[in-house]
């Protein structure tokens, strides 16, 4: 069971918007920046969002991140079939029981 | 641009030691804003952070693996390595090397660079 909680799956039609949540605690999300990773089928994960809401070069502006309290959210608008992937949130954890934690991952299906 | 490439055996026998190396190309492993480490993914499962190490020594480990894990850095070769002792079938996974970039001025940390991953199977 992951320290960060994500829904196992989400789905939406092409062109629609989807939201993926990531819930944690004060020792992780509440006091640290959150990053998001996209893992396309058969590929390595790739950084999608860092610093809660910053996009590295190469991430389309259809992807946006936000954080409030001990939860973070990844929004994807204008869904495309190529967005079908697993998405993971991640952050540091000051409790140091596990210094770095990932969410369990969310599989996005574009119907 | 900076790239990471894992190398090592794809098959390890139970109770033996898993050894992998990650070669950093296009940049220096002695960066003052990066930790170098390993993440694994068991078949059909999520990401599991193993540990990360600064080039000069500071290291963080996942406590669930800490007693079996050693992460080392060879600055002369611009490489870092993973050793996992006494492996079992549960250690079968794709192993990724990754760079954890951090900000000196705030708490911003993120894995911005990943290798392609290498599948390691534990079987006799």
C-alpha cells in the first residue's frame, strides 16, 4: 500500500478533461513539492510536472498540476489517445520512514 | 543532453547478488544539485524507490531494502551502481536508474532524468 493515494484508474473521451488526485499527509505533500510522471506502455517513466505546477520543456500545456494542503492534482485537458498511460505522483517525505514516496499509479484510458 | 544507461545481467540466481551499473553521458555525475539512484517496477506494479546517493557520499535508502542495498558512485567513470544482496523472486523487476534533481534554496526535488530500464529476473 502506497503512502500517497491515487485512484487506480480514470477514463474519459478524446477532447475531454480528466483529473487525477494524489492524497498524502503533512510529512510528505503537505510540506514538500509534488512531481508527476507519465509512463507510456512499455516505456520508462518521464517527468511531466515538477514543483507542484511547473512543466519541463516538452510537456504540453494541456497538462497542469496543483497542490492544496496534503493533496495534489493533475489535470489533463483536450485528451488525446496518445495520453493513455500510467501516471504517478511523487514527493519527499520528512518522516524519513521512506524518504521518497510514489503514489500507486493511475491508469488513464482514453475511450 | 544528459542521458542514463543501465547495464548488468538480466538473470540472477536466488540468494545471489544483483549488480547493475548506470552510465551517465553528456554531463557530470559530480553535479551539486543531483542525487543518483535507483527505482524498480515489479511486473504489472507501480514504482518502488530503492535509494539515491549524492556523488560525495550522502545516501538515502528505502528502509524496506536498506539492509540489502548498496549504492556507490565512481566519479572517474561517471557511473553509479546498485548492489542488492540475497535476492529472491520478489526482486524480479525492471530496474531504472534516475537522477533526482534538487533545489538548494527550497524543498523542490524531482526525478528529471531516467534510464530506459533493464529487466532483472531472479530464477534458478
